[in-house]
């Protein structure tokens, strides 16, 4: 069976998911709560899109500076689109 691009991406995202769980100090109970919120029993059942979403949220939680930068980015986007209305 040939490995597709999405399979490779999902494997990389799974690794990133576990690293970010460790950085954020989230244990098995927290991991299972995250998985349950996506309606799956195992992290391998998550789609690449779901994994990207989870990883982005975990990165924001692990690094408060990223959270602040994201807030400023969203404000800038709102100002730009407000200007064109």
C-alpha cells in the first residue's frame, strides 16, 4: 500500500500533537477529553484537519505570546476589511 501525502501529514501531526500535550502539561485525562470532544476514541482516528486545529489551539495555550499575536492579527484583519466596506 502506497503512503499518500495526507498519511504522512497525519503522522507528523500526531507526533506534534503528543509533543504539544507534553509542553502544555496535559495528561491522559486531558487528552481523552480532547479526543472525546472530537467524537473519537483514539488520536489515530482524527483527521489531518482536526489534528491541525487541535495543534494550533495547544500552541496558543502553551505560548501566551502567540495568543497575544493572534489577537492582534485578528484585529488587523478586522480593520482592513472594515476599511473596504
